[in-house]
C-alpha cells in the first residue's frame, strides 16, 4: 500500500496511525510512504520531518503509549 504524505504535524501522525492500523488488521502487508524531496510549502512532509516525528514520539517520556508506537514505527 502507498500513502502520499502531504502535511506535517497532526496529519503526518494520523498517516502513521493509519499505516499501523492497515498492517495490524491485515489490510496491507507493508506500507510505503511518499514525501517531498524538499518542501514547497512550510507544512510539506520531507524525510527529515518523518524522522523527527518518529524520534519525538519514541522519546516522549510523559506518554508510554506514544513511546511504544514511536519505537514500533521506527522499525
């Protein structure tokens, strides 16, 4: 399955949740994310945005669930 990433922030987080759901429930064996090589607009998702989001989620000490998913998604 392919997901075209558009905006960073909550929309990117929702895309990660969607991909997790699709794989966990057996609707997809793998998910491929497509993002911009460089941002045209300030909110466009680039590889750095994706990596930053995964790192922030996995290091979020105040919420173990968010840490769990951040670590899970980094694999």
